[in-house]
C-alpha cells in the first residue's frame, strides 16, 4: 500500500488532490476526476481512500477507538439523529493493577468541584496505585461501530466499492469485529466524570436518548439500563463513568 508521502508526490498538491465524498458528487464523478491525475484522495468516514492503478484503496490511518450503542433499543439511531449526547458506562474494578491483586477503587472530588473527576486504584492498605484507565478521554474522537453490512446498505458508491472486500467476514454482521477506520460516523468526547447510576437527573435521562414523550423519564431510563446491562442494574446503583459527546461525522 502506498504511503501518504508517495501520494502527495504523485499529485503534487494535497489541496488539489483531496476530494471529499458526498461534497463532489458520485463515485463515477470522483473516478473521472481521479483519472485526470496520477492519484487522488477521497475522504470516507474515518479513513481515506486513494485512486491508484485503476482502483480505490484504503490509506493507512492512525487507529481510533470504537464505541458501541444499542441498535435494538434505538440508541445508535438517537446518536446519529443528535438526540443522544451522553452515555453512562459501568465502572468495573480490574482483577489486577500493576501487578497487585488486592485492589479497590476510590472516587474523589477535586478541590472546589462538585463532581467526582478522579477514580483512584488503591491496594488493600489504601495506598494509591494510580488512576483507573478509561477507554476514552476528553477531546478524543471515537468511531461509532456499525456492521460492514449495515454500512454497505446505507453507503454511497465509493463506500460500497470499499466494503465489498469485507463481504462474508465476521464484521459483515457483527459490529464488534469491525475496523474503526472503516466506520462512517464518529463522536468527540467533550467531558467525563464519575457518579452513582441513580444520581442521574431527568434532564440527563433525555440526553441519554430517552424519548421526551415519556411521562417519567427516570423510570424509562431505569428500564432501559436494565435491558442493556442486565436486570437489577438500576437497583444495584453501581458507579458509572459519564461521557458527554458531540457527533462530528
């Protein structure tokens, strides 16, 4: 696969060679434009395609993490419609941390702040071992995981051309097994903090994707979290990390 520097050299100027899918028409139009150059680039979701030797190829891009939202309960659809801008993920204590097995978690407020912004891992004697590692951080771009099959169905000609190579792979139906750089949509994490699950407000229930038509958003969210994370999750009132985010693609 050709590296970015080789493509820049072929087309002379990245500004004249960069073509954004969706902004400049169909795949056929992109192909005609590309054939007038030695090479051309097209933005496709979180990845980049380049036209070389008669076909579009995927350019190597830095790996980005993935996040999954339930399609069964309409949460992924709510994210893409910009109706869901917050997600709560259960905090689980690791079995071992930096070689220590007898560990626990402590949630702490920073001076002058109302929220718990720190989750510290401690050993059995209460000595600090470090911060609990989290999958996402503030400012990070995260790809929304979708199966290749669903992306193929909703995609334009350029995306279908790219995803055709993944027909029959496990990721065609299972979004847990897809590449993040092939995803069509991303979110950017804007804030995070820790709290107990039942500390959620009615306003935040709506930000979690609960319909505004619900007479009792809190009860609706409690039912939703039990369906997603298992019966009794709401009643157990576990610690969660709260992520706020914005849709960027």
